[in-house]
């Protein structure tokens, strides 16, 4: 009887880790496009099946940096804690229909995310059509 309980616990634990590994929810490290240096950690989370992402750590900028380039209600808000990804909806293997804010220039772009393997995230920000944009790859923080 104990052996059956152990097998069930191991099975359920494995299922839990597999399902979480295939999700964009979690902490992701972002990188500079030119140097490859780590820039920040973004936490992606879910509220009512809508996905958001906020900056939780900066590697190079001072921790008290503010979004002085933002022109909306994010103007002069601290970068750490700033919600930069908003309103993504899961659509099969992609998360789209959302926006991403670039705190360096204060501009928002349409975006979509796609999980590439368990620990790599492809993020595409664009204006108008996705062909007019920029792609970044983020790594899951382990």
C-alpha cells in the first residue's frame, strides 16, 4: 500500500514540474541586444487567463531608476516594479494581443511571446505588422 502512495506522489510531482516548465509564468532574464549583458529580470504572471510582466530586478541600472521617457501614467515611476507586458492572451503555442513597454524610450509596442523549449522565451515587439519589429530571447531564471 505504501508503494502505491509513493508511486502516485512521484507521478503527480512529475506532472506538476512538466506543466510548470511549459508555461511562460515565472522569472525571465533579459539581455542587451548588442553586448549580450544581462539587463533585468521580468516576472511573468497570470490574472484571469491574461498575462502580464513586470520588472523585478535591474542588473546594470541603479535600482532607483525611473521611467523618465514614459509619457503616460508610468512617467517617473520606478523601473523596478513597472509592468511592461500587458494583456497577453494564450493562443495555442503563442501569447499575443498584448503590448510591451520599452522603459528606455517610453514607447509601447504590440507584442507576442512564444516558448522555445522549457527555458527560452521568444519575444517579438512590433509596430503595425510583426514583420516591422524586433525579436529578443529571454532565459528562464533558474
